[in-house]
C-alpha cells in the first residue's frame, strides 16, 4: 500500500502531468518534464528518441515488463482542479492518469530492484507514430501493459481495428441562384453519408465490439456563400471487429463512392490497423493475481469498442494488455476527470504485477 508520503508524491506527479498541455504533435515540454523526473530519481538508460518518446529502465538488467503510456491528448484545455476526490483536467483520464500510475509504480519497483522499462509515447491520438517508431527502434519487452482508462478491476484484452480515411468529391460549380443546373459536390457527399449509414447497419450487433461503426469526424465544402460547392471533403473514423478484414471495408467504401455517380472522387487511407486480442498467457495470469492481491477482488477481462497502441504491439508478437485508472466515460470531454482512489489503487496493482509475473515465469522455468 502507498504511504502518506508516496500518496502525496504520486498526486503531485499526476497534477504536474495534467497541468502541462500536450496535444498530439506538441508533446515536447511534457517529454522534457518526464525525462527530468526520471533522471532525478535515478532511472537508467533514459533517452528521448527521434520520435519524441521517452524511454527508461529501473535497473541495468533486461526488463521483465514494459509499461507504456501516451503523453499526447486531444486538443483543448481547461483549468486543472480537485473536487470531491476527483482530478479534473485535459488528459486526466486519457491518458495521463494511467501514465502517471505507471511512472510512479516503476519508481517503487526501482527501489525494490525489479527490472521494468517505462515508455512514454507520442501521437497515440493521431496515428500512433510513437509506438510504431518504438517497435522499430528498439524492442520492447515480450510482456507489455499499455496505459488507458479501464477501471481498477477491469483489464482490456481486445480492441476493434481502425481505419482513418479521407474522401473528396468533385463536381462542376455553378451559381447558387440556379440549383436546377446540377448537383454540387456537397450533395454527392451527403448522398455518400446516407449510403454509409445503410452499409453500417449491415454489420450491426448487440455486442458493439463485434460491429462495424463509421463516424464522419470532419466535413468541409464550398468556395463562397453564393456558389454551389465544387468540392467536398470528409474524414471517416471506421472501427472494425476481429472477424472482418480491413481490406474488405476499404474496398466497400470505394464502391459506395462510385455509387454516388459523382463526376470524380478521391479516397485516401491515412491509417489502418486490424483488431487485436490479448493471448491468454502468463501476463494475463499475472495480472489476475496482481489485482486480487492488491485489491482483494477478482479481475474482469473486457473488450472495448475503440482502438489503441496495443493493436500495433500485438501485431508484432508482443503479449500485451491495457490497464489504467479511469472509466473512459469522461475522456475527450469538457469535464474529463479521474477518481483519485482508483488512481492510487492502480499504482498498487502495477507495483505487484512484475513480481507476480516473475514468480510465474520462475514456476514455469522460463
């Protein structure tokens, strides 16, 4: 359990991280803070890599596990505050709360001589370039926990896949006073959105993690207030379950574009990753034990409708789970917050986990 001094230290770290703005692509100031925090406490092999990720180890030994959290947040800030046992601020839940818990638990483990790697990555909220670079640059541990809000008893063992795509429609412009001349690019785009909704319904499921969801996250069109738009641009966020290949969805979206009969369209896939599920292995066994030891109650394995850096790690053969304080209900919102009691409990779980994992590996003579 955390002592009173450790509780104050952990809370101070959390508040500092949340107080430093770090929208995707602008994580530099936070990275320097974390680098200095690690240096002051005696972590080993500390570095900021070319992508902007911060990496460090608790000892000179090969780490038994990697704790990976992301530094970036969605845009927007609001005052950091404490109220009724909750900390409010951008990134409190997604995912500076989980990252802070990982950093502080690693600090506790360092003092016990347990070899752990911490990895604070950039751009998770954009294209996951941080974890992709880290996986190329230097192997992470075979066993890795990713920090995202899951709830203290919940462990995320699966995510849907994700496709981010841009679609642009083009048509002849004409004077707005003569709409009977033809169809504008915006009208083709609206037709396309209607077709998307019909298409999406074909994959509906009572279990949302098994469904396809399509969200138009951005839309722009037009040159002037009195000109029918000659072009219209959409950005799509598409989530896909494990049993559907991303290539099928991409080709189907292209077909829907053609069905609008727009004079011309362009489709570009900015990012795509398959769904991922954690194997039922030693890390999951250790996490169950750590949660029960630290909390006195059983762990619950869950799947989430989103996607995360874990998708990329599992694709590379890493045995990974996602875990952290927060329930995810306030993430990305104007009242984003985290319950402090859950934050402190998570630190206790993450402190127990590497020791449980090492014990299991020793039992299995690995």
